[in-house]
């Protein structure tokens, strides 16, 4: 069980932000908790539209995502240091 919040964050790079659609495209590595075994580029829904202002295309980020109503949804974004 992960207790340290940072260790649960997923690293990725933003390739596109579509604020009008409430979506963000992220190039990422495997995400074990979402049963994704290889890296890929994926479109995620933003759980909160304000999250889309946290990053722009080209930014390296750490983020968290969950399945919400069957859709992959970003729940947290922060710029990687």
C-alpha cells in the first residue's frame, strides 16, 4: 500500500490541452493501477476544468488519474521539477 502521495503520481508529458472539450492529451509510461502495461499517448478528461490551466503542451508533469464513469479522468496535475 502506498502511503506517500508523491509515489502514487504518474509521470508524463503534455502533448495537447483542449480546454473547450475539457480534455488533456498526455504521453506517459505504464500505469499499473489502471491496468496499462505499456507507455502510450492518451486523452484524459479533466475532473476539474481548472486542472487544464496547470499545464500546457510540452510540459513535463506528474498527475493522478482514476476511472470515473468508465472514462479516464485526471484528478490532479502538477508540473514536474
